[in-house]
């Protein structure tokens, strides 16, 4: 909705909006349309000529066992990251909200990790779990678990999830704490009078009031697990062993840039485009409609 | 309000240790000699070498890169972070101004054109974006590093929301005083947006600094390496089976996270405001 009072339109508004339009035109719409176009093209192995092949790339993609396992891995991995990082952050936020003195210190100590880049977090973890010098590696092995992320898909997945959760806790913590603090004191006092048990009070009063924050965070976290973990994967496992820890986004890069299969990679981009659109629609429609009090 | 118990503090401290310990280990280890690290592994306590590894990391190319020193990569990252934050704020503020304060034909269409960019992160259109930038001859340049990253509407969305909360009377008054569109923007909107600009700047600088994939694809010349992507070379050394200078490697990793971490800690209030507002 625009303002009621507005400037009459001259050439001025176009000047103001031109930089944004120019930049998204060149660096967003051009590549995005190219991805769409390339997803219908098949390049010969030498990259000299390409032919229009309708949906052949999509057909290859959807019948590929590789892509199926990548999709399943992405879903499982994202689910684990979202549930664990939301759960841990919620517990920490509830506890921090109850602290009267020193809350600011806790908040600082629990949020600064936000500023660590995923790639930097990945390299850090690489050294901590390195078999030559990593003390965490030693600790795990001393329990009898022969930890080998280079060869075991399970171990590599555990490592990825652990670091992804570590990196995402601060954002969730900030939002949960903000959500908790926006609950009016009167509501909390009334709840305290009516209900003795803190656990019950949390589940019947606090948690429902936090639900909009939680659902919103869920979308943010899914986006994170899908897209922002690229740097983490590239530094920690690079999809190893044998591509079993590649997410869908990582595979776009592997097939398109490293494997130089532009058609197949573009088809994957388009699939992800559709997924993101669906996610945004869920966010706007389903979530906003279902969660009201 | 219920009081926190001892048990609550215990949980909070467990969370703090979980988040802080990995970085602390790396920091402490970076002050040890390579020999100690190879023989005894990572160290929990600071060592005797002090900050000498940092000097090597900053001033020399240190074996992980051929020519780029740590300092060079830090400078490049600063340029990218600043360029990204400033560029994004400028185009967002001006575009949002048009969307909110002007009656233009096809306003609805422009709105959707801009906000559809929220649908598709750079990671997904990475290969065609690379092609476009290479066709424009922008590989290995700061322009090529920064502009494609700016091509999204997150900040525009945020400033649009903010402008809509500004009372209409301000514009009426300005029009009575014969202020034109530029004067209104410069003398009223920008001063009113100051806190919002600061909050946005903190977030965007951190996001820009932390970019990894795009610089990785864009830069083949070491003089344009940013530090976050440059430290990937440490891994190449390790994967080739060579024993790296661990302390220098750790120093580089710490240097790569230091500026954004310091900014978040120092400007904590703006950072949290920017984070909560920008994701709304």
C-alpha cells in the first residue's frame, strides 16, 4: 500500500528506482532466465554446440538414483538441523529469559557465533575433528566409536549436522528471546497466578504465544539448511564419501561448475526455484492462516 | 517472574561452552609452535609463541597462497563487506522511496519484479551468474565481486516497511514548504532512517564479509582473494597430504572471523535490531 499523499510523477521516481532495477535486471533476471533456458538444452560433450531437448534434462534428473539420494539426504539433513537448532535455542532462550542478573552477558556469549562464516566454521570443525591433531577426534575414538567421516556416510552426516546446528543456534536464540520478551508482563503474571507448575505454564501459555516466531524461524532455518550451508559442506566433506553428503544446492555447483554439465545443473536450479517458491507460499498462506489466537 | 535456578544457569553455561569452546581451542592453539601441535594435538591453554603466527599470517603469503598475504585478503574482504553493505543500503533506500512515495504507472508490476528476487538465492543461479559476469568481463574485479551479491531485495523490503510507518504529515508539511522530492529524501527521510541504516549496515557488512561461494568462483587472481575464501587453500594443503604450518593456518582462520565477530559484539544493540527487523 502506498502513501495517500504522494509526489506527482515526473522523471524523478524513475531515477530513484533505476539502480535497483538495473542491478537485478543484469545480475538476477538475466542469469535466472538463462538457467531456465539452459535447462531445456543439451550440450555436446565438448561444449561446442547445444540442442533444444524439451524436458530431457528433467527426465534424466528425475530418473537418476543419484539425484534421489541427494534429495533424500537434503531432506533428512535439513530436518535434523531445523529440529535440533530450534530445540536447543528455545531451551537456552527460555532459561536466559528467566535470568535477572547477567542476562546481557549470556545474550552476548550466545549470539556472537552468528558472525562466523559457515566456511570458517567448517574449517574450524575440520581441525577439531582431524585425526592427527583434533582433540574432539581423540575424545570420540576413546569411546570406542571408530570415527571416520572420510569413509563413513553416517559419521560425515553427524559431523555436518553438528556444525550446522552450532552455527544456527545464535539466530534462533535471538528471535526466541525477542519473542519471549515481547510477551506482556500482565500475561505472565496472570499465568503465574492461575498455574503453579512452570512446565505446564510453558506449554499452555508461553509456547502457543511463541508459535508464530517458531513457524517463521522454521522457514528461515529450512532456507539456511538448503542454501547457506554451502560453505560448510565445501570445507568439511565436499560431498564425500562418494557424493553421499551433497545437498541439492551443492550438487548444482558440482554438476554445473566442476562437472560442466550445464543442462543438468540448470534443471536442478529450476527444481530448487520451484521449491523456494513453494516454501514462500507456505509461509504466506498456510502458516499465517493457521496460527492465530 | 520466576527466578532462574542453579540448574538454569548450568544449562546456559553448557550452551555457552558448546558455542565458545571450538573457537577458543583454535585461538589457544594458534599461540603454540607447530611442533607442539603435531606432537600433542590442539591445545586448551595459550602457548609461549604469542602472536608470532599472526605476524606470519598477516605479512607473508605463508605457503597457503603464492602471493596474497593475510593482510591483502583482509583488505579485499573489507572492500567487499563495505561495498556490499553501502551498495545494498543505497539502492534499497532509493528504490523503496519510489515505491512508497510516488504514483507511477505499473507500480504493482515493479513491486513484484523487485520482490521476486527474494525467491532465488545466488547459490541456485550460480553457474549462469558466473557466465554473465564473465561475459561482461568482470571476473577478478571488485565490481564483479560486489554487484551480483547486491541483486536481491531484502533491504528494499525492509526500508519499504519502515517508510510506511513515517507519518504522512511530514510529507504534507514538506510540500507546503515547497520541498522537492530530492530535498524531502535528503533532509527528512535519510535523517529519520539513521538508526535503521546503522542496523542494516552491521548485518549487511557481516553477510558481505562472510561470502564464500561467489568469491570462490569469481577470483582466480590471488590479488582479489578474500580471506573467507582464501582459507580454503589451507584445506588444499592438508588434502595433498602435506603437513601445514598449523599455527599460521589457525591464525588465518581466527583473522577471517575476527572483524565480523568484533562488529557484532561492539554494536550488539544495532545488530540485534537489524537482525530481528531484517528477517521480518
